[in-house]
């Protein structure tokens, strides 16, 4: 069984995934004030630029590690497909983050 949104993303591109990552991080950081500020959301905060890790790439998703202020890292696999497919497609076939 394949979980919705986790099927391989054909024709994915790394440059598109990088643009999607930028849009994602902008949207997330823009939401923090609406959610009550950093303490209400998370004690740790992003502490630098995402670090690309090609070894994590799979199925049309491209890997980055997001560094946090406590020294931890969060692995994110961003689909390399057009942003509207990620943001606006509400079907089960829309590629999702892993």
C-alpha cells in the first residue's frame, strides 16, 4: 500500500525543489507570529541555511537538513515539482513532504 502523496514524483528537478523549500520556509516563518510567537510554537529556532544532502534524495524528493539553535537537525525531503502541485492540489495524489 502506498500512502497518499508519497508516490514517486516523476520529472522532479532539484532546482524546483530548492525554490519550493524557500517558499515553504518563508511561509512557516511567516506563520510563527500568528501562532503566538516562538515560545508557543517551538523553543528552538532555525539557526542557519538548509544544508543540501544528495544522499537523502529519493523518488523525486530532494534532501535538506534544517539546522536548529539547539544543535539538532531536521531532515526534510522536498518534492521537485511545481509549487501549485504541492500547495494547491488537495487530492491524495499531490506529492507531499517527507
